[in-house]
C-alpha cells in the first residue's frame, strides 16, 4: 500500500513537472511569436522602454495617462498595454516634437513657437484619443461577428455558457468573452458581473454580459411567436452594433480629412511670407511688425480652436461622463479665498438659479452651480492674462523690429543694401531715435547728409521719409490703455464659455442618450419574459445605463418607501422623450399591469425607433458637417485676409496717399 502511494505521488510530481515544463515552453514560444509579430522591436525591448518612460520624471505623468487610457478599454492584458502605450506615446511625441520644430523653423520667433507648442500639446492628447476611437471601431466590428457566431452556437448547443465558450471572437474580445464565461459558470457570478460592469467601458459588451447572466439564471423562454427570448435579445444587440458601425463609417466618409485643414495655415504662413518678401520687399516690415505678430496669433488660435472642436465632434465617443474641469476643481479645493469669491457671485434670484440648473440638467453634467461659476472666473482670468500677454509681446516685439529695421515701408522696398550700408543706417537710426523730438524735414535732410552724403537726391528724400515715419512709429508703439479695455471685454465674453460648453454637450449627448435608451429597451425585452418585478427591473436598468445611471440609482433606492414618488421623480429628470415613455410604462407596472403587458409593443416600437434614429443620425451628421466646415476653413480664410490682403492693402494705401501728396506738391 505504501509503495502504491509512493508511486502515485511520484507519478503526480512527474506529471506536474511535465505540465510546468510544457507551459514554460509554450509561454516562451508565445513570447517569441509575439516579438516576431510586433516587428523588429522585441517584447523585452518594449518592456524596458515602458519601464524607462514610466520612471523618467519628464515622461512619467503623460505616459501613465496613456497607459491608463489603454487599460480602461479592458480588452488588453498588461503586456499588450505596455506595447501599445509605448507605440502610441512614441507616435504622439514624435508628431508633437516635429510640429514644434517645424513651427520654430517657419516662424523664427519665440512667441509664435510657444503658440505652436500649445498646438503640439493639444495634438498630443488628440492622437491618444484617436487611437482609442480606432479600438472602439475595431471592437464594434468584432462584436458584430461574435454575436452572429454566438447565435449559431446557441442554436446548436442550446446552452448559453457553452455557446459563449465556443464563440469565435477577435483578439481584442477574446478576454472579455472569457470573463463572461466565468460570470456564467462561477458560484459568485453576480460579483464578477459587477466587476465586469465597473471595468468595461464598452457598453454593448456590458449589455451582452447582463443578458447572458439573467437568462442563464432564469432560463430561456419561448415567446408568443415561438422564438427564443435569448435569440431575440441577440438580434436586438446585433441591430444596435450594426447601426453604430454604419454611423461611424458614414461619419468617417462625411468628415474625411476635414480635421487636418486647420493645420494647413501653419505651413502656408512660411511659404506666403517668403514668397511676398521676395517679390515685394516692403512686406517684410508688415510681417515682422505688430500687425504681423497679431495676425499670426489670430491665425494660430483659430487653427487650434478649429482643430480641437472638429476632432471632438468627429470622435466616436464624444461625451465624457465627468465633464468637470480639473483646474477648477483644484482651485475650489485648495484656495479658500477663491471658494468665497465663487459663493459671493452665485445668483441670488431663484429664477436665474433655476435657469442655470436647467442648462446643467439638460446636459446631464456632473457640474453644479458652484463649479459653473468657478469655471466662469477661471476662463475669464485666463483669457484676460493671455490677451495682456499677447498685446505686450506684439507691442514689444513690433517695437524691437521697428528699431532694428532699416528698409523702407513700400511695395518696392527701396534700394538694395549690403552689410556696410545696413550698419551705417543702423547707427544713423539709433542717433535719430534718441532725439527728444522729431526733426523738421530740412533738419532731417541735413542729418541724413552727415551719414549718407553720397546718396542721390531721390534716395535722400526716401531716407528722410523713412526716418520720420520710423521715429513716429517707434515712439507711438507702446502699451495703450484701451488694450486693457479690450482684454476686459474678451474676458467678459469668455464668462459665457462654460455655458456654451454645456449647451454643446447637450447637443452631443443626444446620440449617446438615444443609444442608452435602446440598450435599456434590450434589457427590458429580456426581463419582461421573466418573473422580475419593477424594483429588480430598476436594479438591472441602473446596472446597464451610463447616461441615466444617477437618476436610476436614486429611483431604485427610493422605490421601496414610495414607488409612485420615485418613478415620478425619475420621469421629471428625463430629458429624452424615449426615456420618458419608458418610465411612463414602468409607472403602470406598480399597481395596474405586469411588466410583459406594459412593454408588449416594445419590439415593434423599437424597430420604428431604430429606423427613426438612423434617419436622425444622418441628419445630425449633415448638421455637424455643416457646422465644422466654417471652422475648418476659418484659419485658411484668416491666413488669406491677414497675411495677404491686409499687408498688401496697407502698403498699397500708403503708396497711393504718398502719390497724392506728391501730386499736391
């Protein structure tokens, strides 16, 4: 007996050892295969780069944010997150650095390069968001194929867990379907389901997990038409997935490369400047003076705003759940004096407070009144400071250029100068500008003869005119009081930005709210054929919803004490008509009819809603396209006006007035 036990133990040890060795060989093979698939760079190299970027003090914060965004997708393991994060971070940083270098070469001044740096920071964030959008689109296409495979497997096996286990999935969805299988087979499946909801941002995948869990526990039922409840739910999910795929595909076709149009002026400015300064030398003074600096600032700001707004609207997931500004939250939390100022400027009249609350409610925002008015202060302060800085830099840089410029402000640009001529004129200009008052024309002529005695009379007259205009321009270029008034006006206008952002969020939220209601209808179509009561229905709807989640949580906790009041309050919080009709039917289930009777027309109504929604999505896309087209063209139009028409117009007007004055003489 003892020898038998020893033999069994040795066999078990040998078997375990063989399994361990086999697993290690398979893992090594997978690593080598993964390294070959990933290209020239091996997995070990990616891990080393990821560790370096995660620990280096300059890249630590931004790289961890990229890793967090990739991790929130919940479709990649840790090694895949490291590889993807390194790739995306490298692409975004290389693009941003290339943009800054190009801006420095094109503009050749510090202030404009700083604006391009701001542009690069925005683009860095956008590149990461676009990668997340591409993963979202890939998941939708894989989801469509997986649901089709799941339906076929269920018809063949008549078991939801087995159908899930044998479903053909893409690489990104494989891990999620394994989690769903564990939810269905684990003793503590509900805890796993809650964790899955918390970790998975892909809502259609959450709907699939919830439907599978409910029907696996309660059992599939036959509907009045003889079809399966589970298969009907899969059909509804497939309709939603395919509708979303069609929407994103149409959106890509409609927008195309529109978001890249605002970037074009960055490269066009340098080309335009070099072209016109080569054929019209007088434009050099315009481009490097205050007018040129202000024009560049306006064009760059229009380009940044246009690019950011277009990318935001073109995003597949355009609405964040938490829309509060981190800077505003930091100021409210850290600075008590700032919090007191916000409390003092809050509206005291109930009518105004109610109007602001309706705007917040309509946007389904996590913002409150304090945060809204704190945002007004922060936006207006930033706008005021930036305006003052822009004007200060424009005045000082323009004044510095006027001081060092020795060319004539004319269409032809005056005589051609060598290095010695430029040096003589700089000395002459320095002495002339230091005079307490401008000299008369005759005295200026004598002054010019002291330095440029060999000049022909015509060129001497040109120098007299140049010196007098330069003296006037130099001493009139300073920071004026009305610039502060303009900065105050812009700051006051920027107090409207938080409300405009909320209204824009309301408009963007419409599509997401409709999608949320469709998935709530899918969940109800499952629950109505089970023994679930209204309270349990609210529980599952709250678990499923993203947009209406907070309102459903309040209704779920209030329902046991007063069902009528809870659902009527839920109805009062509803913004979308479809969600309001859904709550109306839930109210009927409290005392009058069953859930199945209340939602008996759900499938028919849902098909109608899907068709209307597809038409609405096409109309919305057309409206978005019409709205962003001016934003895409604005930087190009401003470049044409401010960098071509305005300089040439000013120079032409000066030449025209000079010609008229010569005729009068």
